[in-house]
C-alpha cells in the first residue's frame, strides 16, 4: 500500500472510532450545570437496574448522556466536595472528615469557581457547601457570584466547632443564607434549591436577550437529599412503604423520586428557554448509598463510608446535545477530581502554573468514548481513604473511632488503591486484592495468587501517604470556635428580621 493510502486509511479509522461530532470540545465554553445529590448510590436509580424505584426523568437523562460507568467519588461527602472544587485528593486540601473542623477546604486552594469566573463565567451555588462555615471558607469568598446555601454538613446539623445550623431550620421551609442574608423559604428543601437555580438561570437568560454575547454560567446545584434525616412529604414515602421493611428506607427512596421530578423540571426548562444545546448538564452523587443497599446495590460490596467499590462508585451522566454522544458508556476508571480540569479545559481557562492537580481532563473520553487508535487514557493508581480517625484529646459527638484511634493508626485502618483492573482494600489489618477485569463484583480475594501486584499497590500507597500527610492542615484545629451561621442569623433577626424568600417566576 502506498504511504498516502496508509495516511488516508489511518484518518478514516480515527474518524470512525472517534466521536460522531467533529467540533473540538476544548475552549467551546458551554454553560455548565452540575447536579449532585447527597448519599444516593450507584444502584439508587431505575436506569441502573433498581427493581422498583422509578426515576423516569433521570433515566431519560441517562439515555441522552455519555455515561461514566466506573466513576468514583470519595466514601463520604465533604471529601468529595473538596475534590470537585479543587481538583485534588481531599487529604491534600486538609479534608479528612465531615465534621470537627476537618471538613474545611484549605484557604490556599484554588477552586474551579475561581477559575471559571476568571475565564468569564458567572458562577452560582445552590444547596449544600460543607467545606467550612466560617466566613473565609464560604463560597462567596471562593469564587461564587450567587450563593444560596444552608449551613453545616446538613440542614439542621450541629457539631462541636464552627458547624451549626440556624435555629428552626428543617427540610421543610429551610432557612437559607442568600448572598449574605438569611431568608425564610417556603417548601421542601430540594424543590427550593431547584427553583432558585432555575430562577437564577432564567434571570441571566432574560438579561442577555439582545446582547451580542451572553456570558456562560456555572451552576452547582448540590441537594441535601436524600441524606438523613429521612424526611419527605408523606405521599412520596408511601410509594414504597409496602415494598421495604423500614420507614427510613421508604422515605429515602421517596426523596429520590422528588429529586427525579425536579430533574424533569430542570430539563424541561432548559428546552423551553432554548438552553439545552448550549449547556453541559451533569448528574452525579457524592458517595455510595446510605440506605439503598438494603434493597439494591448494583452487585457491589460496601456503601457510604466503605473502602470497597460500593463506597465510592457513583453515577456520572454528561449531556450536551450535538456535542457529545448520547447513549454511550465510558468504562475507564475516572475520579471526582477529574471534573475540575475538564471544566477548565471546556472553558478555555488558563490555570496557574503551580496548581499541580490530581485530576485530568475527561475531554479525550468524551470525544473518543470507546477509545481511539492512539488511546489517550493511560492507567494510573488512585487512592481512597475513609479518614474519620479520632481527634486527639477530644471526647464528644463525632468521636466514634470509625477510622482509627489516631492518624498513625488511621493510615492503614480503612483504605483502598485502584488501577484500571485492580482494587486493593485494607480494612483493620485485612488486605484483599480483586481483579476487577475478571471479578467486577469483587467476590474473590486473589492476593495469594498475585502478591507482586499487592506489593506494588501498597508501595504506591505509602508514597502517596508521605505526600499527603503534611497537607492535613486541620488536624489540630481548635474546636473552641463560634457558630458563624447561628451568630449571624441571630444578629440579623435582632436588627432587621428574617425576610420571606420570594420564589422565582419560572
């Protein structure tokens, strides 16, 4: 064959094996909506095989999306949120727990909101932040233009240290801090967060009419549901009371039905406002299921807080009509911190030279979801750790020893190392090795058959720990703090009262 013919054949093969869409994604500057739910696992969706949970709208999104079938978050929520925001493993950001000041994202971290804002995006957060309640840690000081959040790690939560929800707030009619002012909302929390997000998007859409160039936006919609306490309107809970043994499981599933209805509203409004084709819509969850495994866990071991697959493997659906392929599965192992460089590259943002991200852009997998003749996605080790070891000298709520009695003990207490085909899990001195290529449900421990693989993964883990240990900057943080949300709420209540939230017109 002549050389010119070989070149033509190679070009044809690349074209056939790559994306159906020729336009490059880098620098394409879509609007970005990231929806993340709380404590909903991979199996808590109809499209992932749940035997009776009905999620028709998310199932529809699934059909319209490129789906990442081996996407992994952290085993608990604040660590995942930090990794999303900063593109690094949460331990590098000082986040080793969800409470006791160890949920705070280090102040020297550069956030994706800051990067997108610098690139010309308008940024908004709606719902759960959970990366520090003190003012310097708050999202308005981390790159967000619009801030509509509850305090603490959940609506109504209080722990020693600065985390503390405002008095009287609950899942129904939550009191929300909106751009520095507390407002009394009306309705169920998930409904309120979706309504406010949509109202913000509509206002920007209305403001941009007639302009030559509308600014793209980044909306981070982070629900508190279906995190406990498992509270939802009775008609949602009643949908599943005759199918499960526990009222809390029925309520958990009902909370997901409510989320699904809101996802349907979001998708409907994007179509109505002619935004769907200009918007990358993403759905994911923050860790493994908290209650769903009592019914269905997609064949995985472990749930929220576990070092096994079920603790970290979560849904990731990405829809952008006309730009990325619908109905395509990406089976490569990917992580939460990969979203930061993905968003930055889509926005054409310039990153600081010294940022040193752990994540890498998913754009090659979006453009070539089944791989290309020159595969751009190389194998790597990635690390999971449940954290949550005891705080020295502290005895109180949250001092449960779930991660060990000290950092030193915690190092080997409950962790995992993953590559594309292997997962090493160590829990309380027991080390298991699974060949995921042959045993995706991790039923067979093959460490005796492959000791050399285990040794390599443990060596990589030790090296990683030495890197992250000095960056755990919150371990000695004092708990003798104020409660910023409570103090600011009480001051506002005394001086000017708490205004009623005005639901946006959609």
